[in-house]
C-alpha cells in the first residue's frame, strides 16, 4: 500500500498521508474480517507504547520467537 500511495501521490500531487488514508479503506475492505485480530493486536501494542492501556499480549507469539 505504501508504494502505491507514494506513486499516486507523486503523480497526482496528493499528500502521502492522505493517499494512504484513502487507500487504507479499500485495502481493509478487501481483506475483510481476516485481519481484525492482527489489527487489534497491533492497536494494543501501539496503545501500550503510548501508555494508554496496559499491554495484554504475549509479544513472543506476535514475534514468532521466544523473548
């Protein structure tokens, strides 16, 4: 998605963030429910890093290796 957003933004003089935000909706609709769990897990990690909520995930599972 990043590469497409970069190319479209450059060609049509659209801000990269706006292009990403616009494409994200389309990409998420195509993936559907299959990405909900991973997106939730990523959101928990980001929120934890930002100290908004405590982390509730086992990072070794996410990283697919033991920590």
